[in-house]
């Protein structure tokens, strides 16, 4: 069940990534820090669910774990979006996507109960999905500056920390409780960053984050992108909640599905919006990408048999 939910989550993230790239490519978002803060603040809308499902209190320890998870997630967005803005998504996204499962595997083995209990088939499935995702997303024609690698590693460590701490929080409470307190803590952290950091505060509250031309369309796109991303995040958290501790890194490794969908979206959008999205592939590159997708499918199949 958790595998299907994780696939759904990464499919939604693929749509969200398309929106993120369009926002940054069109210079709609001028300050990545403000965008990261905005994503965190929107997480505070979880209080609406509190009206329906209540505000459970599972104890200070459980709430503290959930709060740390929420803070780690928002903190990861700052180097992630800053890297995308400074070095382009083609450099940051693949590198971050490659490091997150590796750090998740390390943190899971070190800090979660039964986090190191994987069979040989589990490891084979993990490697197939990881290598397939990296090969699918990496462009050999694009050089990776050391600074870009730094942004990717920092973001990946924080994202991996978010997943592992989230699982630790879910082991101590129900899904809704962990989700509620993590999102609220993330929103408070984002608000604090928006107030403390001058550049973020100016861009977020003055409206500079949206260019003067097409402001209404930009706002609609931001809301749409974040709505899709929010549903994807909800599904991803649910997958982490349902997955056994040792399989938390697999929720990240399934990200290869996202890259596969991005390839398909890229081919379509490069024809519909050539000025904002460029996607050119030779026959050899296409064969490599198809082989990578095949590796991901085989990895998912093995995982479904041995999870």
C-alpha cells in the first residue's frame, strides 16, 4: 500500500516541479528564500484540518519529534530553492535527488529501530531505482560546480533528516497528530525566517517576489503549484507513516518515477512552451533514458515482491 502511495506522491511532485521550473524560468520568483518561506507558511493551513479532526496532544516528546521534522523540511527548502535559482534546476534537482536516498539510508540505519534490516533483494531494488533515477535525471553536458554540489548536499541532508525524524515521530503517535504538529512547527519556523531575514521579509511582504507583468497569473500559478505539492507532500508523509522503518529510504528512491514523468512532461512542454522549457534528446540519450525507466520499473517490481 505504501509503495502505491509513494508513487502517487512523486507523480504529483513531478507536476509541482514543472510549475517550479516555469516560475523560476519566467523570473516570476525573484527571491528563492521568499518562495521557501511561502511554502512553509502555507503548511500552516493544516490548522483548518484541526477544526475537523481536532488538535491531539500525544505528549511533549512526540510533539517535539514532529516539530523538529517540520523545521528540517522548511530549512531544506532554503538551500534547495537558492541552488535552483543560482545554478538552475538541471544541476540541483538531480544531485539532491541522488543524495537524499543515500542520506536517508544512513540515518535510518543509525537512528531508527530495525532501520538496518534489509534483505539482499531489498538492496537490489533500492540500487536499481536509485541508479535509474540518477541516470534519468543527470545531464552529462552540464558541469556541476563545487558550490552547486554544496547546496545539493546541504539540502539533501536536511530533507533526509526530515524523513527519518518524521518516521520517528510517527512511531510515537497517529498520522494526523504527527502531520499537524510538523506542519505547524514548519510554518512558525518559516514565519520567523521571514521576519528575521531582511531579503526574505522584503520579497515576501512587499510583493517583490512577483514581477509586475502578469502578476495575477503568477499568483494563480503559485497557488496551483503549491496545492499540487501539498497533496503530494501529504501522500509522501502517509507513505512514510505506513512504511516499515527500514523502508523509509525507499520512499525517496521511488523519486525515479518523478524523473520519468518529468521526461515525458518535458517532451510535451518543449513543444508547447519552447521559450520556457527546452528539452532536446538525441537517439542515444533517449535510449539511455528508456533504459533508466526500465531499471526503475524492475526495481519497483522487486520491491513489491519483497517489501
